[in-house]
C-alpha cells in the first residue's frame, strides 16, 4: 500500500523521523514537503500521526496517472468525491489540496461538483481556504476526516498521484502542551514539543521500559513527550534548581491531564559533569537532550562561547559514553551561530549517524549540512539548532 505524508517546516528532519519510525519498501519525495512511501503492511495513520512531530497530514494514495492525462485525473477525483458522498448520511463537506506543480483548477472543479450535487438535491459544501492547500486546522474544523473528504493531488514533471487524507496533526494538543503547561522559561529558550517528539523517534528506543535520560532537562519538554509516548523509566537532571522545579510542575500537570500513573522518574539537581556519580555505568538506553546553547540575548563573543560550549559538550559526551549501554544513541542539539563555523565537540567513542542515509536520492529537495546532521530553525534566527545523532561504539 502507498501512503503520503505532508511534511512540516523542516522536510529533511521529517523524512529522517519517518525513516526511523516506519519500515517501508520504497519512497518518493514528489515535492519539497510531500513524501510517498510504499509499505507491505497496512498502517494506522490516526495512531502514527500522534507519534510523529514532523508530519502534518497522512493519507492513502488511491491512484497514479501520467500528469498529462488530466481528464482521467479529473474523473478519478469526481469518482472519489461521489463515492464518499454516497456513504455519507448527513451533509457532506469536501475540499482539495494540491502539492508540487499545479495541473488542475481545483476551485473550478469543486464549484462544478457542488452544482451537480445541488441538482441531485444532495447537501454538499465545498471547503476552500485563502492558502493554496487546506491546513490541518481547516481539515479538522470542517470535519473532512469524519463527515467529508479531502482529496490530495500531487504532481511532478511526469506523474500525478491522487490521495485521500486520513489523519492530520493534533494541533490543539500540541499547542496545549507548549503554551498550556504551568512552567515556561522563554528567556532561556524552550525546546518545541514537536522537535522533542522527533528527537525521541530518532533515538530509536526499542521498548517502552528502556531507561531514558535527559541530563539538561530544563522545563522537562523531552521528559513530558517521553511520558506521552509511553516511556516509564526516566531520569532527568539539570544544574539549575529552578529547572528541576519546572520539570516537576510540568510533569505533574501532564500526568493529571492525561491520567498517567505508572512511571518511574528520577529528578536530580546535578551538574552534567557529575553524571557518573548518580547514574550507573552502562545502564542507560538512550540520551535525548537540548543542552545549554549559549546566551539567547545581548552582545557576546561567539568565538568565546563556542569554545566554552565545545569544552562542556566534549566533557558531557565522555560522561554519556560511560553511562550508556553499547550501541545506545545520543540525540542532542548543538547550536549553530549564524555566520560562524559549526562548533566541533570531541565525540570520541561515538559514531556520528547520518539520519538521511536512506534518503540520498532526495538530495534535490533535502538540504544537508556539511556534516551528517540537520539544521532546525527559521530564517532570521541568530542561533539555529543542529540536530546530532551519535551512537556509542
């Protein structure tokens, strides 16, 4: 079966995450933000979308055409809409999203279908948006997944695919986890929950009872997302007493909100350089963390900060190597200072993992860093996040 994924703002990171989570036979990136994968087994899009931080929509590919056969493409779309309408017992909503190069006037097609339904005394509503494509918010609020249909069209120079959206990102839940939590520290910078999800998936932790460590826990974003993902053996530490207090508050809030009872969480106000003093050797299955990235505001010497962070991260990685089990992963953020060379911590004893090794054929769309890492951020930022995956040798 073929499924499509509408990717988030960082397609490279989204593709890396999907590659880490889903075992697929083949893949095509038809547009910058549109991935098609072929799987031998049926997927559960409603479940998968909740586990992925970097995918906005998931759906099923219904058919493929030569992009020049626009009449056949149009007939396929009409057939899909009519078939879905027949199975609907109430008012029927439908809409279109087109990715890649444009091949149809979807607005004209939608209005034409609406007129035909009206002549047949069928109650149908054509959902449109100011944007080219329907957002996950528009899809959900107009009930296109439960009482309607979103048809997705994607085309490259040769092919056109028609698909049906089956699941969209839970934007309300993500917003609540980000902005609704009781303890936030905007001044020191906060890891977005979606990015924490992605990093946890890149760690490729095999079982939920695995020991997961965040030694720079901050306000507990990684730990919170790990709890939601079902992990129940967690260690969180930070040199800041305030950070540990914030983590306690946020975890308590989340557990009450989601009615989560069975977890083991060890919290400690500790310097990361003392990690081996309170975590056993070869006991940790994965480390997922965003460390101190340097000053977020004000004037500072980038060269001096880079030197200090290289030393801190090098010493921390040596501590990580001791407490991690063999072949266990570290998924870590390093800062990229705009206009400056990347920092170069010493990660002796680890292998740097290329997250896009399976996706080299996508190189015309996926921008790769000078080393096999992925840069995360928005244009205009002074400090970008470099997502680094290391595996203990």
